[in-house]
């Protein structure tokens, strides 16, 4: 089972939300792996896959790295590198998912938001469509988040991609009025359930504490 994780923008907590889902589902007995097809702007030994591994111990896989912290197509272009074609990336993801005969879950983390160009001719939305995989959208929670979340869900739906749920990234310990109201309004304006909200600074937790946090979120079972 393949589940794609995207966001309403960059820096909304996608990697930590991916780790939380991986931790919670693994604790429930599901075999979980995490795939990061395209990583940019991180030296070897760091990056999103490494963060998930540090927080969860879940098996993580990375396909290609590009040097500068930009959209993957731009980072590749500036480095004189080629982004793998859509079919190649999807075949790599399918091969990972087949490792346990498809009985587990492969979480595929994108880069930035739904329509950030991974290559000049495809986005994470195209990967989800090609794989016929549901998407989980990680959303900001403060002022302006309702618009971003609704636009993301609408565009995914327009492309025939099913949005299984929303996850709020980086919920402050003392949320302001806009954030408190947005927690109620996000499911209303998007038509998609808000599965959980990740407490801010969760990425700084040790693995055991992170597992307890993830387990307390009450996220639903993997979508089928």
C-alpha cells in the first residue's frame, strides 16, 4: 500500500508528520517503510529520510540527491544533473512496496507542496496519480492556512487524486485565535478529516518520546 505525503507549502512539518504516521502505524503492527524520491540541499548523512530514521527507526530509502535547497528541477538544472523520469521514480517506489508482497505501507514524502516541480514535467501530484495512491496533506495551522489547504485539496481532487486526510503541522503549545478556529474550520472548507496535529518541536524528541507522542495522536489506520 502506497501513501503519498505532501504539504500546503514548504516548512509546514511534512517530514515530522511522515515520521509520526510511520511510528504510529508501525506500533500497530503494520510493516512501514518511508521513501524520499528526491532530496535537495542536504549533505550526506542528513535530510528528510535521515530525520525519519532518527525519530522512528523505520526503514527509509532515498533515490536521488541534488545539492542546492531549491525545487528539485531547479536544483538539478543548476548542478547539471538529470531528474529521473516519472516512470523510473514510480517503478522504484513500486519495488519498495513489493518487498513484503504489498502487505505493508510505503510512505512517499514529496518536496514542498503538491505542485512543486520535481522535474520540469512532473510533480508529486503526478506521482500520486501514476501510482493510484491516496494523499495525506500536511497543512500549516495559522492565519492563511484555510486558503492553502482548500486550494491543495481542490487541485488534488481535480487531478483525480484522493486526499485521505489532513495533518496539522507544528501546533503551538499555546495556539492563537486564528489557529484555534482553523482547527475547526479545516475539515469544513476542505471536506477532508483533520486526522491530528503534531505538537511544535516534536522533531527534537528522542525516539521513545516521539513514539509516545505519535501513539497519542490517534491517527486512523492506513487508508485502503
